C-alpha cells in the first residue's frame, strides 16, 4: 500500500482506529476521520506516525455531503490521491422490538447509514474513475443476514448497505474499482463495553472459535480488500465472525 491514500470514516475508536493503524503500518497515507473525539483521533495519527506512516485527522460528519467533500479535499491537498475508502462510521439506533418501534426511529438508522455510504462513495468515485483504480470497503454486520432481539433497525440498515455495495461493485467493475463488504459479528469495542461480561461470554460460547472478535480481526479483513491481493474480488460479503456464518 506504499504511497496509496486511505480515508477511514469514524476512525478515532474501535474498528475504524484499528483499520487506520493497520493501513498506516502497511504504507498507506491515512485520513483519520472523527466526529467528536479529536483527542482520540490525534492518538491514532500519532501511532501511525510513530510507526513510520503518514496521517492527518480531519473532523467531519460522514452523513453530511459538505463534510465528506471537505475530507476528500483535505486528502487530495495533503497526499495527492484517493485510493482507498472505508465506510465505517457508526450510527446510533434504537434497540427495540418491532412492537415498540415507531417508523421515524426505525428508518433513521437506515437513512443515516445510506447517507454516509452514498455521500462518501460519491465524493471519492470520480477521483477513482480518473485514475482507473480504487478500493471501496464497507463495514456491515452479521446481523444483516440473521435476526437478533431488538436489533431490527440495525440489521435492516446493514442489509440495505449490503445491497448498495453490490450495485456499486457492478457499476464500476470495469473501471479498476472494487467494492466489498466486511461483516463482523460481535466485536470487543467501546460500543459493546457496556454489555455485561456474562453476556459476552455467552455470545462467545456460540462462536465456533469460542471468542468474540477484536477490532484488529476486522481490520485485517479490511486491509485485504484495500490491497491488491483482492484485485479480482468485487461485490463480495466477508463475514468476520469466528465461523458463526458458516453456510
């Protein structure tokens, strides 16, 4: 990835931070995007630079066209190209059953998810077309393929994202641009830090590998799709779930 430039949305914590660090370690110039955690984003930048890479932190809401356009502008001005785009920014959602859910709160997560994916892809795709090269990677969820209590809004939004990625992959497959989905199961991040350890242990017991994922597990899958090792793969869905989605 030497000399390539990567934008990772929502990369101040968790999967995004692990991904930004790994891409930086492997030679990419990294745009560490954050919404509110400036200090955490700067720590990710420091890690990358201490390990021989180059990175800058750029604030912006991944759902906002103006913000994502500015992030891309900063990337071009600083590093000269956009080669990798990782859609990772997390969106809040109500943990409710269908019986308890109202339409407005249900659709809000899908709206946020697809706005971020749509505007982010729009912002980078012309640059990628011009250079006839680009790696688009989208973070989905295993809950897009299976149901779990109270994850209705999340699962439906990620299912919609999966479909979006297939259409992007098909449209740009002959222009040197690939689009792929990485779908984690439960991951040990800030988002799951409030869950009781007993619950995590129970979930791990259902996983063939008998543990829940670490952010680095997901980052390695993203790095594969961001590299030329995946040059002939597009429109794919990769579970990172310790075997939980075996077919």
